[in-house]
């Protein structure tokens, strides 16, 4: 794997993204949902958008349920999210049931389940991969190699 490159692995439970470089939280956007812009080695951009309730866990606290929009979010949950800014993402995994798992170097984890009726989250790595947690709790994936010219 070269500088700024991603490796996608699949197993019986879903897929994981790996890189030889750091995967760092570059930007966090709070709007109707939550968006993380991640940078691989400071170069390649990955965008993770979450549109439904998710669970945050710190390495020292109880799980917190966060339900966008953020105007009514718990202050402790917002602090945990803000603390992930500029941290490394140690694990990024999507399960075949449509769930998303992020583990940050701060000790915080984020888990977003799939949803029965709508797209719970999306992951876009331009020029490489797009993953969507589609209604019914499944994954739809598009690889850049699959695109028509």
C-alpha cells in the first residue's frame, strides 16, 4: 500500500478500511446529521455522513445516544464529538447489517445501526469507493472500477 492509499477488506461480517498512513478527522459538520471529513495521510478525502441516531462511548463513560439534529443534543455527547477533531481513526468498519463503527484515538467509539426505512449513513471515498447503509439494514457498495466510463 502506497502513501495516501486505502485498502478495503471484506469478511463474513462486512467491510473494513485500512491505510498505511494516518486516517485523521479533518472536519466535523453538524447540520441535519453529522458529517466527518477524514484525510488519509493528509491527502485523500473520505466523507462519512450520518443521518440517524447513533451511540457514542468514551473510554471512561456510559454510552450516549445522539439523535440529530444537534440543536437538542446532550452537551456531553457534543464534547465527545468535538474531542475527535484532529484525532486519528483507529477503526472504520461497516457490517453486512448496515451498521457503522468508528473508533477514534481519543478512546471514543461511534456506532450507527442500519435503519429499516431509510439510508442511515454513507461513506464516500472519491475515486475509490462509495458505501451506503440502505433501507432494510444492508450495504450497497460501488467501487470506482465498477463505474461506466
